[in-house]
């Protein structure tokens, strides 16, 4: 069985995804890697939603 290799580019501002990539070991199975990445993506999305809510609230408060 051929070894599977994961190659990815990460944007500079994707800190959570970068942190999760750092947790990946060469001995991890693909499903473990996928789980870590899905978790990071979900956290990143929640963080972005929170930032948007704060921005909207600040705009409303400024009016």
C-alpha cells in the first residue's frame, strides 16, 4: 500500500489551521488528519462570525 501524503498551503492569517497542522504527525491516519482540519475550520468560522458580530455592533453603537 502506498503511503498517503498531504500537501497544503495555508494563508498567513489562518492561525488555527496552522496550529492544527502542527499537531499532525507522520504516523496519523488520514481520518485523524481530516478530523483535526475540520475542527480547525469550524473554529475559524466561528471566530470569523464573532468578529463580524462585533464589527456590526460597533457600527450600531457609533450611530
